[in-house]
C-alpha cells in the first residue's frame, strides 16, 4: 500500500518518529500505519481517517496535535474555488486578512474573528499555506467550550480503496501536513484571545 510506504519512508528519514500498525494485510484483511512525531510543540499523530459518505467509505490523511488556548476556539481554513466560495458566502461569514491572494484562495471561518485576523497574518504561516494549497486546517476544542484543542491538517485528496499515488508522493504529503500542523500551533500560541472580543455563533 502506497500510504504505508510513504509513512515508512518518512520514518526512516526522521528517527525520532514511532510507527504503529501493520504494513501488510492481517488475517482479517486490515492494514495501515500510523505515525507519532515528537516536535518542539508537542506530539503529532499522523493517520488515515475513515469517512462514510453513504455511497462508500473513503480514507483521508490527517495530522493531529494538541494546543491549549485561553478560550474555546474554532477555526476552519479551506481552499475553495471561487464558484463554491460564492455560493457559501450566502450563508457563511468569512474572515478576511490583509492579503488578497490568501483571501481569494482560502475560505476562513471562526468564532473569534479579531484573534483570527491577527494570528493568520503571521507571514511564514500564510506563505506556507499559499505554497501548499492542497492543505486544509481545522481547530476545535476537545470538549465543548474547553481549553484543550485539537489542530487537524488534511490533504484534500481522499484515499479511495488502497491507492493514493507513489510512496514518495505520500512521504511529501506527510511532510507538508506535519509542517503545517507545527506552523499552525506556533501561529496560534503567539497571541491571547481577548476577553472583550465578540464571539461569533
């Protein structure tokens, strides 16, 4: 499976990582590797999430890590084409930052707009997202209204059945997602959510 090959290639180049799972079908036909990546901000879990859309099951690569914020916070940063974004703007209120190129390519929603405008203006994070437009970033509290949060980074190509390109391509995808998770953690931890900010519903 090319996903497993990508995980193993990444782990061989980063000895600090730990690999879990099996890289070949077991007696029940199941297979799949997960990756634990320690870093300066904590630990990242790299895995495939299974999604059931009714017409079939697909797998999507996901990098997750924990962050503690001073208030409950939600964030969605998705690359959307202008047509879909235009339709969504009828029902959703997007946050815009001071970079028109970013605003054209990404749709941002959050419950703390002012904090988000400040945090997302971090130049290195913004430039990284513009260079890797296939990435999607979500942040949400672990428990409703809690302070422990999960950062999730997805790659927008789903893993149908057991194929997603070559092992080398998957290794590059893993690297991009892990780097985006670390940069998102750094970006959000630089600032404090102010008590007087109006919280969006």
